[in-house]
């Protein structure tokens, strides 16, 4: 059986498969690169994905689309040449490209796992599943990116892993921090926090702004963004990960950029990641000292500033045992095989997977709107009652008892709510399902009604 894992990234996507020995391996793309830009463009009338599309989109923006993962699950349309495409359509094109790549290398694929950020809302999760189906992939499971990364580290370091760890994932478009517990090859997510609008792309924009400021200050001329695009900014940003300064040519002017000035410009973004790390530690009820090691994922973790920030929060150096770009895809490939019935696996492959156990936790609270008596105000009011809490081990099933409000009540208004916190005010929660359930006749006030929520894999 052939299993693949796809890291459908905001800026780059990666595909890995499980080889004959049960080891996850990256499948390189047509440009012989491990990672493929998640960009789509119309080139000579046909839709293309990857490096060529990225360049084309850069040169002719109206014919390309990028960072559409940030709009996943939203009503949004991209005009790409003559085509109007949703974030789901665009993601399907990227997934299809990954599938074709994999097929050209290993032949027909039986099962695939696609990864999503831990903080993806319900709709974005569904949209990802839909994109996979459009791409012709048989996707049974999606897995959170940090969990996939942790799984790969768990697999690679099997002998040594034991205790509580953090997975720090900072890519091109999203930031995720997860606190995980590993016990004899078992990976459990204790807490997960993140933001889908923070990553390398934002750093590129900050560098572009910095260059603009310095250029205008030093030359007195107006800055034309075409002279130093976000594309150029990304190259210079990578240079600044290795060197303390770089020189940018704009027209005939040379602008000197020091790493420390760039880092200064990023301070508010970095402060945001630090707050999220601290909140994740709080959620897991842990102190930095309780974390044995910090595993890295995502290309932006190569930045010295990011490493320094991690040291500041956790009080130790992070661990990076594998290429940070690949850990998520490799973990997903392992998970694809791990979740299978194993029948199609060879003995060697099966043994390689034997020691891994994974359980995920919910990244949101789920509840319902109920009429509750407010003791202080001495009146009834509508309140969000949490049924499944954030951080519950998946799969989870919880039953809560509610009571009918009136004699002869004919129906119950059931709303499923989603919230990041245990918010009680119905105004501040998202309604993800809304139904009226008919009741049998003869209901009386105070009759019990059991509501069961199940969160399945
Ligand atoms: P995503 O999963 O969000 O698609 P990746 O994990 O592939 O993203 O990371 C891509 C980001 O990492 C890009 O913004 C890229 O510029 C950045 N990146 C890669 N290498 C470096 C480096 N050496 N220094 C700084 N940023 C880097
Ligand atoms: Mg990523």
C-alpha cells in the first residue's frame, strides 16, 4: 500500500511517502526541490502550480493567486486570468499537483493525510477536506500540523522521547505553538494556540517597509514598491538569517540594512508569538521549566531572532533534528499509514509504526445556547453552555442534561456554538449549526433533555 502525507502550507506545500522500510521520505518536485510554492497562476492559458506560478504571479499579479490558505472556508473569490477560483479550488489545484508528483514517483496512491493548522475553524477544516476530494485524493484524515511535526520527532527520536515538549511552528503564513506530552511513543496534545495571519510573509512586508523608509530618508526620493518587491524582500530576509547586514540596490542607490534594524521592525510580531506561547503554557498548566525540549517546524524558525525569542520564553535552546520544512509532511505520511488497517503494510513497515500512538485534543470549545437562571440579576437569560471543552482528548463524547422551559413545549432550539474560550455570552460565540428539534407531545416544564456532543477523528 502507498501512503502519502501532504503539508498544504500557506506559502509552501510538501509531500512525503512511507518507503519500504516504513521511513517517511520527501518527494521532490519537477524543479528538484523539496518544497513547492503554494501558488497558482495562468500561464499561456493553463493553470499551473509551483515555482513557475510564483514567478508569474509576481510579474503579472492579476494572473496569479497566493496565500489563499488564509481565506480557507471563507466566501472569497480570486480572479486568476480568466478563471474565478475559491480558496478551496486553489487548494485543490495545489493538492492535485502534490498528488501527481507522488504518483510519478511511487505509482498509484491508496491513502493520503492532509495537514491543517491547529487553530483552523470548522469551515476551514471542511474546506480542506473538500479540496482534497476535488483533487481526487482519498483523504480519510486530516491532522493538525504541530501534531504531525511532533509525530515525526516522536518517530525519529523514539528511544529518547519521554515527557512534555513544545512544537513551535512558524512558517510563511501561520504561527502555531503546541504543548505535547510524549510517553513511550504516545503523542498527546495538551494545549495548542496560534494565529493564521502571522509568518514569513509578514516579515517580508516589514522588510519592504524598512527599505522604503531608509530609501526615502537617505535619497529624498519616492519609493516605488516595484523596485523592491516582497519577492526581493524574501530573498534579503533569508540573507539576514545568515548575515548581520545586507545591501539592497534600488535604482542607482545602495541601501544598507542591518539585521538589528530588521529585528527591531519585527518586535511587535515576535511579542505576539511570545504571548501565545505563554498562553499555551498556561492552558496546559505548565511552567517553561516543565518543557523538556522545543521542536521546530516551519521555514521562519531559521531566523536568529525567532530562536532567541524561543530561548527567552522557554529558557532553553530549541531542538531541530530534521529539516524544519519537512517535519510536517513526514509526520503526515507516518500518520496516513498509522491510521490505516495496516493490512497493506509489509512487516518491516508495520514494525516501524508499532511504537507510535497519537491522540489529538480539541482546539476549540463547543457548546449550546441554553436558558439559564442568573442568580445575581434574578432572571432567566440566554447563555452559552460549554459541552466539549478546549483541550479534550479526541475522540470525545460528552452528554449534558438540560431542562425544558415550559409545559407543552413543542420543540427545542438547538444551536451548536464554537468558541476559543469558555465564553458565556452568546454574542461572542460562533454558531456552527442551528436546528429546531421536534418534541413528542405531553412535555412538561423541567423534563430532562440529554444533549450529546461527539468530536470524532
Ligand atoms: P508554510 O508552512 O507557512 O507554507 P514554510 O514552513 O514552508 O511555510 O516556511 C516558509 C517561510 O519560511 C517563508 O516565508 C520563507 O521565506 C521562510 N524561510 C525559509 N528559510 C528561511 C530562512 N533561512 N530565514 C528566514 N526565513 C526563511
Ligand atoms: Mg507549515
